[in-house]
């Protein structure tokens, strides 16, 4: 097992390093040949047509290998992805727990900090913080708070019930937007060169899951309709 190389991490293929049987020497000829070969494969997958089923599967595997923690629930690949994370954790440096002296020093330094609140400081500058302002000042404030007429439109009435917006004609648009946002979240932890691949895989998975759900709903509705016809 070798420490994952930076180039392999950027390609999303650090799993290869974790399972490599070569000596753990950075910059070796074997490392260079692997990086060059996998770079070509990565470029080939990125340039392949999105409709090609073989490359769709390759993109899914690449997304899983680059972010195993997001896909380790997969029924087929889950065990291998969990093993990949275990191997990576075994190479990570263990951070020592803080000693009691370090904790005491931290509390001591925090107790010495100035805890003055900015809001409290500004409030203390108010000349009427301890008593009401004079009558003429109160009258001026009351006049300033009077309801004003608005030339265009009207003020919102908080207690008035607002009718829901009909979004039935925008389902597809909303779904695509949500898929794009969720895919961006998933791809945020992936290497820069793999963000587009991870986003594409995530959007495809969401669309596939939605289609399966709609088919299931349609099947249930049909069964219910058949029962009613009996």
C-alpha cells in the first residue's frame, strides 16, 4: 500500500495508490506510468458522449472512487468503498488529544479576553437609556412613525392570508434547478477535474430515482382504479 499521490487524488483515482503493491517512493517510474495512463483514461471518459451507457457506468465508478464516503451505502460497491476509506484512514496522521495543561491554558486565555458587546457599547451611548426622552421628542418620534400612503402598490398586511402560487406549469424547471443545486453540493468535495463528472452522475441518479418513483405511483394509481371498477 502506498500513500496516495497528489496527481492521483486530482484524478479521483487515489484508490489505486491505496491498493498498490509497489514501494512507497514518490516520483518513481511506476508512479509516473500510472499517472500518465490514468490521465488518458480520465480524459477519454470526460470526452465520451453522455448517452453512451458504458461511459455512464465509468463515470459512476469514477465518482464513487473519488468520493467513497458519499456512495459507501451502495449495495454492490459499498464494501469496497468502505475498505478504501479504512485504508486511507490507516495512513492519516493521528492528531494527539490535548493535555489537561493545554485545556487549562485555553480557558485562562479566554477568560482574559475583552467580552464587551458592540451592541451594548452603542446602547450605552443612548442619552435616554435610563429614562424616557422629553415629551416633545416622543411626539416627534410618533409623528415620524405615522402610516404613509404608497403611490404604487400597498403595504403587506401580516394577518392577511396569501394565496399559494400555482407552480404546476414549472415542475420541470424547478426539478432541474434542485438537481443542479444538489449535484453542486455533492461535487463540492470532489477534485476540480472531476466536479463535472460527479455533477452529471448525481443529476442522472436523481432523474433515474424520480422516474422510478413516478412509475411506482402510476402503478399504484392503476391498481386503485382497477379496484374501483370492480
